[in-house]
């Protein structure tokens, strides 16, 4: 089995030229956050709510579902101008080509995770922000940033196409019955989520009663490094491995079997992400609740 935690992902994205945002859309992040919210320990639930209620940033509302989209809105907020925020945080959402994603960083000792190196990957940032959230001496401002980034990045590490864009999903054109033409990336990360339902709260309310204790234990097992590897394998086997040959114009026409298979993978990954986010927050905030 190929490891993408200790080794680089196959070629795909140029490190020197970040593209417009990729990874889950808002609805996916909202679903994950609402699932996690249900599984937070009571004291942790209250602390998360209090921290978010004290947020004064105006990029999003301050409920947990809205705040789960904050890191994406923050990243994209200056895309058309200075790109300072964009270039600083783009790679934090991904496992990327060209460098290993080991969970370690070259950041100087004592540097806040929110100002850390731009080339840190998603596994590194989850580990850093979780450590900051758990540390009582972290400043209130940085702890809030850590929470807000975790609400977003834990979902991203469970996105197969964030873990492996080894065949260029951002530019591969696809069509399928009932869907507008899109890139393979948009199809997986946005369109298939909308197919599940367009009301994040309704989706979470429908899913939660069906999640067993055994499911929760199984999905919460492992670490962000493990979850990245799982995402890579899913991308290889399903997102790319089940693609039909392209037509003469390079367009992939996805049949109903592909759509159903991909939709099942997306739904399962969102389930897992919600439980895994709850695990990280419960562990980080247990001592300070």
C-alpha cells in the first residue's frame, strides 16, 4: 500500500502556483460540523459554543455550522486582491505534491499555528491547532483561531480529492445525467453533497439516529495521518479508478453506477469526518472544560 503521509502524493498541483479554492464546499463542512456537535461531550459542547459566540469576525455567522466554513472564506477573502491570506493558508487544506506530509513543521519554536509556514499540509495543521486548543496557556485569540481552523480542516483531511489530486481532478471535465457539466473535483466535493440534500441540518438529523456505537468507534480510530491515507486509497480506487475512458474532447461521461458509487463514498466520508472532528475537539478541550 502506497503511503502518502511519509511520501509525496503523485504529480498534480504545482506548488508555486496555487489555484482557486478546492476541497469540500460550504454544505459539506456544515454537515460535518453538525454531526460533530451532536457527539461533543456536554462540557465541551458548551465551551465550543461560548468560544464561537465570543467571535467578532464578520466573515461568517457564529454558530458551529457557519464557523466550519470560516477557514475557506478567510482563505478566499483576498483572492482577487493581494492573495496574502490565500497564499498563506491554501496548502493547509491539502496533502500536496512535491513535499512529504509528515505532520511535522519547520515553524520556529513558539510560533502560533495561525501564522505558521505556508507550505504546512493539512495533517500538520490539524496536529498544531489541536495542540494549541488543548494548551491552557494559548492566548484566547489563538485558541479561537485553532478551533475555527479545526472545524474546517478535519473535514478536509477526509476529502479523498484533497488527499490525492494525482490525475488533475481540478481540470478534468465530467458530465452525468441530472448534473450540470463540471470538473471532477467540483462533482465530488460539491455536486454529490448537494445530491444528498441541500439542508445541512436536515441531513445531519437524518444521519445521526442511524450511526451505531460500533460505527462511531470504528470511524474515530486512527489519526489524521491514517485518515489521509484512507482518503488517498478512496480517490485511487473510486474517483479515478472507476472513471470511464474520456471522449474525443477529453470529457468523462459518468454513468449511474459511477454516480451511485461516488455518492456512497462521499456520504461515508462526511459521516467519518463528523465523528473524527468530535474526537479531536473532545480530546483537546477535555481538561479545560
